[in-house]
């Protein structure tokens, strides 16, 4: 039998991103960059969000790079990825919505 792991899974991660995009009018892209070495592999999470306008997103966006897995803080890949999404969401929360503060 496998180990019981408590925490977010990949469905939770994707659901979070979909809701974040819906609420803020964002379009988010995820890039996983492998690094480290063959004996000590690592993954860095890169999240890029751009504001949606009609069919095509604007050129300007917000990017968060989170050096994520493996780490002492997270025992699972999805746990580290979820933390990266939370950190990205914090950055997006500081950006005014379209039509506010003179933004068009």
C-alpha cells in the first residue's frame, strides 16, 4: 500500500488557478523548469499571468518564479506547486482590475 499523503493534489492546484484567473480576468501559463543534477534533480515553477481582453491577452503580465521541489517545506510535488500558486496569487492581488485606477 502507498503512503497516506495529506495536502493539496494536482486537481486542487488546477482548480485554484482556474478560479484565480476567473476572478481577476487573468490568463495563466505554467512552466516547469527542470534543474539540479541527475542525482539531485530540482524543479522550478514559473507562473506567468496576463490580463485578458477579449480574445487575446494583453502583452504585459506578472511573473512569479518559485524554486520549489524538492524542499524542506514540502513533502510532495503538488504541495510545492500549490505554494507557488499561492505566492503568485498574492502578487496578482496587488494589481488593479481593468477599468480601475485609470487602467484601460
